[in-house]
C-alpha cells in the first residue's frame, strides 16, 4: 500500500479516484515521507485545490530507536494549499508480506467514507 493519494470528491458511493501510488513495496516511514515531499514538489502546480488524502501505510522499523522523519514546513504548506489531508496508517510487520490489493482497496474505501462523514458533519456545524 505504502502511499496512496486520492481525491475525496466524486460521485456518491463511487470509489476514490487515485492520483498516485508511491513507494511500491517500501514500508519505512522516513523513505515514504521523502518520496511524498518529492512528489508534492513535482506536482503542486498540476493539481487543482480540492479535497484529497495522502495515506501513508507504514510499519515500525525493527531497528528503530528514535529519530525518523519530519514533515517540512514547505510540505505542510503545499498540502494545506491543495487541500490534502495526511493519514498515517500503521500496519504490523506482517502486512508487508500479506497485504493484498483487495484489502488495501477496502481500507481506502472505508477511509474515504469516514472522511466524507467527518467533512459533512463539520459542514453542518
């Protein structure tokens, strides 16, 4: 799964429209954050402001002892300007081997439905 970027807006009950899938089989957060930052820098002028999700699926590194990655101010500014919400989805290490495409699609659809509920609830307030 590692990073899926998709639009939250679309016809009701339709699956999210994917903009990009980054990092293939890479599950380490520092590598993924770097890849997302690079992608944002390369695509920020090609994407219209809207309602998007960047979902990073990661596992904890076995050798992790602190440190890791940081979101730069430029990255956060770009995401805010484009209307991109960041989801950080932690999976157990076994997910790297067993995560099927079907499971990923169900997870994405579930997150999409939850985010639409939060958005519509906030709009009613």
